[in-house]
């Protein structure tokens, strides 16, 4: 098992994600499994690193949301194959072991940004409890308590639904002040996130990728140290 | 000069006494709804309540025009996609479409759209428009509005399918958007036949936060051109979100005016489009009318006028739960700074 071959497969996974080539990602993922390479390494330094470049391309306005979605599909094509074979010991030493509750708030049926963030949490090794969209506000609180998740991530695409997030932040922080709360969506700004008492925010699907990429990039650095 | 005359002359670029105070998006506020002793959730299903809530808001704040309906679900609902009205939820939530077609194969559209005006809440909207048009002898300007073809498509079919399809399944998505364009035209012409003074086409999901300028040019612009060609009364091309990269193409679609939100660099847009273009915008209604202190509002409105708008428009629907003091400050600021001629419209 040469280092050269490992690098070759990581490059295939990376480029397959960036060029939203699902077949290429699937072929490389199968090769990783067949040839017995480290699966967690393939996820983090192949798939996730590819998505990191996608985030940069979005930032540079070379990619837009359609491309992000297609890249996400390519990433999932690989992740679906690889994830069941990740050695828990790898995740245990370098990756995240957290749980996150995620959903679009009541009154909002948009979920593109939410789904991209969900994907990045999954890549990073989190257990994700996806409540879907148009989620009644109390449901976030119930699910956080039930799962004892460390993070609650909420999305609202419109100003008209954003106010619901404030109520959820209040309800959750009242019961458990240590829960980290992430807000996302077009109307969400840093000011609003801090006014609502949240711990982080991303204003669009692209920014969501950037935020999540930063999180995963930190994990990759740890892994590579 | 009545409010209606002011708005009509404005769109004809004729000199007017002062900047008209109106919008192409909802301007209903909670103060008017409370005065009527109803809840926000009730006004979406009753023509008189919808019309009255619009007119009460106009009277309360001295607006020149009104727009109904307040939610964007009516055509999707008429096509059988249902509606969630949130009647049992406290506070303000706009109706949403609960079930969208999962893919293009599932989408089922009628051969022609003339039958949809008797479906679901479409008659409620007609009734509300007629109420507003007849209010005080037709003294106020009344605007109709329709989602743009792409945004309307996103109301009936899953948006991610549509977005990915625009790159991967271009031919079929393009054909579907063509049918949505037929529907937008049918609705715009229907509202035109009821006698509204202007029509706003809100292609709000198509800014460059989402789509590349190239995709906008190829898949959005041709459909908007077809829509505006089919409208014979004043029309407004409104897009919220990032529009700096597409504002020239927006102006080239054939609408009477272009409306953008606070993300647009208005001074640059004015420079790009010249002084003949009617430009509308571009303050953040939630931040300005809900969050800010009343004393901060005047500077926001002044900046819009100095940026080169012909009428100060909010970038989106007003969030109904505005602060009364902020609304008063907004109206006062438009009156204060809107007395002078604007680039495209002179003063008496």
C-alpha cells in the first residue's frame, strides 16, 4: 500500500467532489475500501478537502448554489459508501464525537442551507438529528433534551420566519445554557445572531459551507498533526 | 393629486408633487390588524379582511398604495399543492406550501391556466383587490404582484431539484420554466383586467446569492422578458438579495421599473442604468422598522434617496410587527427628502 497510491485516491476523491463527478467519487471510494486504505483519512482529506475547495470557489463567485448542490451530491455518493467502514478509533482520536439537532424553523420550507450544513456535520463525524423543515419551535427543545445534543442548528430563509429562532434560543438556553446554537439563513446577520443569543451564524448555503468547512478543516489539521 | 394619481404619474415619469409612498410588496402592519380586532392568520382567507387590512394600513400610515395578497402561496395552492396557514400558532407566520412535487416527472400542470382563478384562495385575492380598488372611490393606488417564473417554480417543485436541473437537466427545466412563465403571464393579465395600477413581478429567488449571472442570463431573463412583454400597465422587476452583477440585465427585461433590496449598491446601479431608469429601493424593512431606534430611521431613508432611487421602497414585505414610531419616522423621512426631483421623475 504505497503512499503514492493513497495520494492518488485522495486526489480522485477531492477532484471528484470539486467537479461534481459522482461516478469518479464512487470509483475512488470503492478503491479505498477494496485496497484497504484508511477510510477516515479518505473522508477527511479526500471528500472534505474537496468541499473545502468548493467553499473557496463559491466565495470567489466561480461556483453558485447549483454547483454547491451537485458537489454535495458527489460528496454524499462517497460518504454513503465510506462512512459505514470508518474505524471508530480514528474518529475517537482526531474527530468530533458530538451530536447536533438541525432543522428549518416553523413557517420556513426552505432547507438547502440546512442540508448542506447537515452534510458537513456528518462528514465531521457528528451524529445528526435532522428534524426537517417547517419544524414547530418546541420540537427543537424536545429533541435537544431527548438526545442531549451539544449543538442545535436552525435555519430560516426569510425574515418572516427568523423571529421563531429567537424563541428557540431562549427556551434552550433556559434549560441548558451550555448548548451551542448555530443560526443560518439569508436574513441572519452577526448582529441578529448575537441579539438572539446564538453562538454562531451563516447567512447563506455558501456561507454555511464556509463555516462548516472551517470546522472540518480544524479537524483535518488535528488529524494531520 | 390623489395617491392613485401620484403613483400613476410616477410610472409615466410625469412631474408629481412629492415622492409616492408605496411598495410592490406587502405593507400591512399589526397596528391595522389589531384595530380590526382580528389575527394575522385570519386575513389570508377572507377577501374583505385582506382588503381592509391593506387599506387600514394605508390610512394609518398615509401610504399612497397597497398590495395584496400578503403570501406567495396562492398559485401553488390553486395547482393543488395545499397551504399551511398556521392558524393555531401564536404570533406572525406567513402561509407556506406544504407539499411540493419531488421531481419534474411528478409535476402536473393544466393545459391552460384560465381555470385556476376559481381554485383555492384565488377568488379571495380577486375579492381583496376589488375591495381595495373600490375603497373611497378608488382613491388609492393598488398593486398586483406575481412571483417570477423561477421563484414560482420553486413553490411547486423542490428547489434543489430545480437548481441542480438547471445545470444537469437543462432542457426539461427550461421547458418547465416556460410553463411557469405562461402561468405568471396568465395571472398578471388577470390582475391587469381587474384594474390594478401596476404589477410587480417578484423573481426573488434568482439573485446571485443563488444563481450565476450566466445562468440568470440564459434561464431567467428570457422568461422575464416574455412576462413584461405581456403586461400593458406599469410593471416592476423586483429581485431581492445580491443584484449588483445582474442589475443591467434586470433593466433590460422590459419592465417600467427595477426594484432591488439593501444588498444592492444603489449609487452604482444608478450610474450603470442612467437617469431614465425608474429605480426603486432599497432599505432593509426588518432592520429599519423593527430593530432600529426611531431616531436612526431618517438616515436610512435619506441614504436611499441620495443613492438615487425614484421612490423609496422596502427591499421586501414589511414585517407586520413594526414599531409605530419607526413607521412614522419612515413616512416623515420620505416626505422630507422626497420633495425634490429624482433622476427619472420630476416635480411639479
